[in-house]
């Protein structure tokens, strides 16, 4: 019996990740969470006429500037998109005229929740990985569709066509292009961006509702620190036992074959 027990191995190939690595892994989630909060705050400021469409377009130009500086000459597609949004803005403004505002707010909340659940939270290991897999630069199609749909129903509650145009154009860049740009940042850039988005969301929410600001901060720090700490606590109880009863793992061309997948 003793020789058999001596061959038991506990957590032989398991190495627990560090707390710092787990916290870093939450960055895509908290960045996206903050992005949604900032976008909703921008709508509220437009809706209450605190923010002018020209100011939103100026903010949009600042968001696009890092990409424009390193991009090739502008292709016709973005120009066509801008023209189409401008022409469709008057129609979008009256799209949900027969729907009550309460229904619009509820629908927008459901769509943003769908966007968050279906979003691509992959954090590439390097810029080289993004070049090898260009799909990492783009958001998940269903998630993007949910975000644009939420933006459309919110835009229908704005008073002026200029507001609708600026808001919809910002939504395309914010949810369609910005996620890809932030994935190209190095580790320090990811951390700096995450902190910047958190501060911006906190400031904008604070001007609207202090209670909402504190709820956001609690949620943010819960995701950033609470979830990794909870996961590490669960990992302490991991108990993987291996021994001579384990099935043999066949190898083909130097690689193990997992028959369970």
C-alpha cells in the first residue's frame, strides 16, 4: 500500500497565477464597463443640452487622432459612412416617436447589457499576435450590433438632427474602432488607459448623480480587486491528484492527444 501512496502527486502541473496577473486580466472588462458608462453620460449631457454637438465632434477627433497619425490615406468608405449618417440623422431622430421614453430607456439598458455580455475581452500577448490574427482588432459582431442598436434608440430621443449625427458617429467610433485601438496598447498603456477611463467615468457620473458614481466605483473596484481575490481564495482549495491509475496519454508527432475534447 505504501509504494502505491508514494506515487500520488498533488497539483503536480498546477501553478497558481499571481494576484497582479489576475488584476491585469480584468483590464478589458473594466475598460469596456467604463466605456459604456462614459457613452451613457455623453448621451445624458446631450439630452439635457449641457453638451453641444460640436464639442462631441471635437472629442471624437481627439479619440481618432492616434489612429489617423499612423493610418494610410483616408479611403472612401469612412467618408461614405459619415455622409450616410448625416443624411439619415433627421429620420433617426423620429424613429421611435410613437414609443414612450420609459420603453426606450429599458430597451437601451437591455441592449447595452447584451453588448457587455457578448463583447470580446481577449487581451493579446503582443502586437505581433494582433498582426497574425487581425480579427482580434475588431469587436464581436453581435456585441457591436447591440451597441449600435442601443445608440440608435437613444439618438431618437435627441431634439436636433445635429445632435443625432454627432452621437451616432461617436458611437460607431467608440464601439466599433476604439476597442481595436486599445488592444494594440502595451501593458503600461493598458493600465494607463484603464485608469483614465475610470477617472473620466467617475467625473462624468459625479456631475449627474453622486449615488450612481459611488455604485460605479464599487462595481469597478469589485471587478478589479474583489474578483481576483475571490478567485485566488478558491484556487487555494484546488486539489488535483494524479497517480498510477491515470490513463495513458498517447502522443502523436511529439504532442499529447486529449481524447476528451
